[in-house]
């Protein structure tokens, strides 16, 4: 009987150890399951959020680099940037982790050039403007009394004419001068005798030798002489007409002659002289309904393949950095290069159409870093006349098949114009386009109260990388 009780006690002891092991194992399984259920996704989510922040910073750096190429007009210069396609984690094969299932799966991504839409997205501009034209010229003469002549547009030419030179004006003791004065610059044009002095011997007096007169120019900018007595015409003759164009690149005045401003002309001559100095400011432009050839925008785009965090597509277009989310939200992180301002009843519209060459296309996907090489191919100003105001009304449109992008552009136009206080604007969408119409201070758009400053720069972009896919 005692032997049976002892045997039963041994069996009870073994059962309690098994139960304890099962309970401990169950606790481990619960902890492991909870970590798999909550910990790994949280870690993967943090990795992907950090990676998307890195992508945002890389796009910001990319924009700054392209802006520097454009601003400094570095045509032919190539800029290199790196983009990281995937977030941190382990591969499904477990090569980067001792226990693969204990780490989040590494996400990937795709970077693409000119792949955003099946049809190219376009910038369109229509306006009633003053457009540069060599075949259409107008001129304003300088008043004879030296009264300042106001100019509101950048001149094509500033002519100074010297005429009625008599025989008596070409002598060693005769000097004639005319002075053209602008803002922070002066041009002095003179008939200057060329006289040399010599002695026959030590006991003789000085003798002079007059060899003719030159028409010379002296330039002063910001009270600093930059050109002194430069002979534009040598050995001038009587009767002839001599013309000097102050907008000639040789004189270096173009950067100083900026509208709006005033220019005056005054002369100093001997009482018995018949020399006259006249001049005019000549413009080369015509007023027309101006429509640009639609400009394809292109884009550099990053498309993530996140496993734990929402997808956020970033793309660079028209100088801006944009973001599109799976929930339908679309906005800009950095604004595009279309801006408005309003001051003294003048609306200023700045358009820097920074676009991608449509012949360069590509897509790379995977987890590895890629390098983007971007070259500034061209940078050209659109032919709006530079000046105080050159436009009566302007319509700017973005054509795209992406409905989210159309709504985003409409909101951008509306918000930017409202913040700048631009009067008499209209924004809207069509089935293919978002647009803004600006009439300026005049509700009917019948006066020149809009100043359009526009240019188009084109970049060529190539992807270099070891991603999983490439086309």
C-alpha cells in the first residue's frame, strides 16, 4: 500500500513540471505574438516615416541645386544628387537579421523621370501684352532744354546725335561737350582736340601741333569712372552726323538703365558754335494678344512601396516640391515658380518655367540608392518687354490629366493671389486644366497695370543606379 502511494507522488511531481513548462512557453508565445503584432509594425512604421522625411529633405536639396543652376545661368553644368529608394529593415530572406521575422521587412521605392501622367503636363500662357519686336519701333526725343525724359520700359537704344560741326569747331582751342544723365550714371560726350607740344631746342618756346579732333565718351557709374576719354570716332569732320548708342554693350550701362526712370541731355558749347546735340530713346515692341507655345513640364517623382506607413508620392515640377497621398490629399511642400505681388496698383507676375527635357525618360525601382544627374540645357527669357507694366491681362493654365493635381493647382492659384491681394482675379478648373485669369487693378483689363516677368529653363535628367528595375 505504501509503495503505491509513493509511486503516485512521483507522477504528480512530473505533471507539475510539465504544466509549468507549458505555462512559461505560453507566456513566451504571447509576448512574441504581441511583439510581432504591435512591435514590428511600429518599428517598421517609424523606419518608413523617417525615410519619407529623408526623401522630403532630398527633394528640397534637389530643388535648391536646380535653382542655383538657373539663377546663376550655368548652362551646360551638371548637378549630381542621391536618393535613397528604401527604408531600413530586413529583407524577407533574412540576410540582414539573425531572426528575420523579428525585424520589419525593408520597403522599396521607385524614382521616375517624366512618368507622372500618360499625356505630358503643360504650362500655357495667354495675355494682352507688349512683346519685343525689332520690326516695330517707337521713339521719344530728348527735350532741348535738358528737361528729364521719363521712360517706363527698357530702351532698345539711347541715341545721342552730334551734328552741325563747322570748320571753326575743329581747332586746338575749341571744346564741345554734351552730358547725358540717368539714375546713378553719367555719360559725357566731347569733341576733344588732339594737341601735342614740343621744343625745337632748349632755348625755344614750346610749340603745339594740332592733329585733329576725336569724338570721345567718358562713363561714370555710381560716382566711379569706368571709361575715360574713349575715342568713339577719330578725326571727326565737319558737316557729318555722328551717332552714339548708349545701350551698346561696350559702355556697360545696360544694367544701370532700368525702368522706370529719367534721362536728361544737356550741352556745353562755345557761343559762336552751331554744333547741336540731340537724341532719343527708342523702344522695340508691339502690342499683341500673345500666346506661348505650350511648354511640357515633366517631373522627377518618387513612389514609395511602404509596408507599414501610408504611401506618399513626392515629385519635383516647375520649381516646386509636391506630395500626393493615397487618401487623396495633394499639396506642395515648396511652392512652384509662379508667384504674384501687388504694389502701387501694379500686379507683378513672375513665371520661371523650370522644365524637364521630354526626350529623357526613365524609371528605377528597388532598395538601393540612386544618383540623379541634372544638366541645365537652356535658359531663355520670354519676350515680354521689361518695364513698369507690360500687360493688360494674363491667363495662366496648367494642363494635366491628374484630377488631384488640377485641384491642387487651382487652390495654389487662388490662395497665392488672395495672400498677395491681387484684385480682379478668377480661378477655376476645366476637364483638363486649372487656370488663373488676372485683370489687374482695372477690372476690365484695358490698361497696362500688370508686369509679367517670365522665362523658360530646360533641364536634362538621367538616372544612375542599381535598382531592381530600369527603363
